[in-house]
């Protein structure tokens, strides 16, 4: 049976530190509409892959996430409309990939917008200078508000 909700999930610790995942995680081919239930998550030491989630519309639930030690890949989530919940993110240790999210047309995440407008690396929030990889040009994928 596919996962349809994380609501009610009590994330205390995965690997030792409360509110942190000492490894990475993947959300693949779920029927989640949002990520509510991950509200207490503030740090992921490894990679995050969110891919092929046909019903996922928002990242609500990741509002307190402020650090990713590895890469962040957001790909092929057909109904994903916004990633505003990532506004608290202060650092990504590796690449940022945003590809194949056909409903994602408005980017209101300040650090993503600033990077897309000047990918020379002039923006950094702490050590974050992600390598944004897209299948379409940033101008046709996002308009920043």
C-alpha cells in the first residue's frame, strides 16, 4: 500500500540527535501531497532525494529544515507547485538538482532565486553555493517573486 500521509509522525531521532537524520533519505514514488509530519526535522547529514511523487504539491513540513550535508535532488514530481518550505535552508553540502517538476513555475525561495539570477556563485548563505542543474533554462522553469 503506497504512503499517502506522514501526518502524526513523531520524529525524535534517527541516528542519535533529536530532529536530525544522520544519513540521507529518499521519498520515491509515494502518494504524499505534502511533507507534514517532518516538521521537527532540522538537519539531514546525508543526501535528500525526492522523486517521482505524482501527488506531491508542496514541501510543507520541511519548514524547519536548515541544513543538508549532501545533495538535494527534487525531480519528476509532476504536481509540485512550490518549494517555499525550504526558505529556512541555510546550507547544502553538495549539488542542488531541480528537474522535471512541470507544475513548479514560481520560485519564492530567496536563495534559489538569487542563485538562478546570478549562477556565478556570488550568493552564499554560509557555505551554500549549490550547483543547480535543470533540464530547462532557469528563465523558463521559474519566475522569482
